[in-house]
């Protein structure tokens, strides 16, 4: 059955487009999503509810430690004690006053063999590749996608996933990733408070997806999706009933158990790179504009969260854009408005 979209509110502010097209929200699925927005050389942390209520003042601002660095995906401690910045040659934990809590140095993301480093603090080379960080749900650990080794020979290049102590930056565990030659990546905190997800984009070479758990002694990693290198991680069910991926080119949408087992699949149409759990019962997803074998299938759809069967299409008010969506898990979702800096929040 089709459903009408009801506009709840809208905001207009610089960089608002990232609320829809950017990385997943911090504290996703807890009912209090938190948005991270880069504004100049600052990382602003906003409670999403406050933003849409008209409060434009960020909860806290963390200064970016490397002027000129535009790469990496950063994360923030749940208690707002620090931000974990993913740089080109280090991960750095920074307090709101700009002081450094710790630095974890690693090899350079710039994949040019043997390029020189100036030794200064800018840590900005010419390469466009970058990693990411994710602070655990309890704030005790920082997970980071980094370069472990990079020498004068291309065969020396090795990426990895490391678990760091959030207090000291000490490395607790690492997973070498010999198959990864990343363009970029992002982390996704599982709502069980224990697991961390990592999705690595490698351009035309495909995608890698990992789920990790650190119990204080042993690192356990699930990488069952990586044989095909073709699935993109998007969201986790708020009640831990699985996670969503879309095939690299949109050919199907799948629901998985943590080990990668397929629990449900929908390959009726070509899906776009934007989907998520609207709530515990419903998945919200869009189809690709280029999908023209059945023009009537284009749009935003509601799917059953456990079977991925289509329930109906979302009808927007006349004159509003029907574009990519960002489901928030609380029965609402976001879309971009008529300008890059306007975002609308909707419910059914």
C-alpha cells in the first residue's frame, strides 16, 4: 500500500547536504542521532533534534588538527570528551579546547611510491586516498582504518584495521588487510554496543565489509561478504536483526547476519546507494534514476524489514524532490531540498 510523506520540518545551513549524502550518524538507532559537520577547520557536533528545532549552535566544536587536510572520516566520543580525527599519516584524539589527547602515527595514505615528507605538522600530501575512525559505543576504544606499511616498493604497501585504547592511543589489536587498496572508508557502530562495522570503498576494484569485536583479549572479525568485493554496507537493524547491503551497481538489496549469511534479498529493481531502517519493521530505499526498463518502479519504497518485500511506494507532496534518503530509525527520514544547503525531515 502506498503511503504519503508528511513534511515535519526543514533546515538550511552550510553543509546540510552531508546529513543525507555523508557518513552515518553517530549514536545511530539510539533515538538521539548526532550529526558531525565540517565547517571550515572545525568539526561541529550537533544533536539532530536540536538542529531541526531551530538551534544552530553546535553542542561542541573540535578543531581539525591538520589545516588543508580534507580527507578521512572522523568520529566523536559518545561523551564528547574528544574527537578521533583520521589523518593522512596519523590518527589524533583532540579535545574541544584543541589540545591533543594522543597521536597514533601510521604510514602515509598517499600511494605514490617513495614520495618525500616535509616532517611538519600539516601531514598533507597530494594523494586523495584516506581512512576513517570509529569510537566504540562505550567510548573505550577507537577503531581506525590506517596504512600499516608503505615503502619504496608497491608490494610493501599494506592497509590494516587497528583497535586503539581511547585513553592512551595504545594499539590493542590489528587486522592486516592485504586485499585493500582503499579510496576511502567509514565505520558503523552496531546498536548491540559491542561490534564495529567497517566499509572500504576501492573504486572500480570493489568494496570490502568487515564486522569486528574486541573483548579485551581477542579480536574477532567477520568478513564473509568479501569474496565478491561487491557489497556496500548501509545500516544495521535497531534490534540487531541483521544489516543491510546493496550490490555495488545496485542489482540487489540484501539483509545479512553478522557472519554475512543472507537472510533476505530483493532484486526486483535496481536500487540506489541510499537505504536504511525507517524503524524496526520497515526499510526505506530508493531506486536508481537510470532504471528505465520499468519507469514506474522509480521512486522511494517501503520494504518489510525482515523479508525485504515491497510494501508500497512513498508519495511526496507535489513539487518536492524525490531523491536519495537517509532513514533515521525513529520513523523519520531526510532528503535534500531544492538547494544544497536545505534538508527536509519526513514521516509517513
